[in-house]
């Protein structure tokens, strides 16, 4: 039997943690304020400790990230990576 859930590599988790933390910093807000905003706007009952755990474990659902982005006037979009000279992108392999 295989594991029930996919576990991303630690390097990817760290990139996700950094992305979320930097976004909150750029928005001049905290996890505490974010939890309150999510509750008031979307009726999400997520607590501060729940959000902190999601950041630590990098386990946000895409719908949660979309709600967070929307709170600050952003949207989530897939953007093609720029190829590094001399390297093939994964999509080309």
C-alpha cells in the first residue's frame, strides 16, 4: 500500500514557507491579522495556530491560497519559467 498523501521535498516546502512569509511581510500584515481577515471575509474558522501549522508544513490548499491572494487584491497565475541558458526546462524533456 502506498502513502495516502504526497510529501513534497523539503526544498520545495522551504520555498513555499518563504513565499508566504514574504507575501505577508509585503502586505504589512501578520498571521494573526490574516486569520481574522479570512474569518471575517470568507467565514473560515481557521485559527492562528492552524495557519502557523500550514505555513510550517507547507500544506495550504490552492483554494486557501486563492482566498489569501484575493484578500489583498491579487490572483494566482501560472507563469512559465524563463529558461536558463544552456539548460532545458522540464516541460521540454
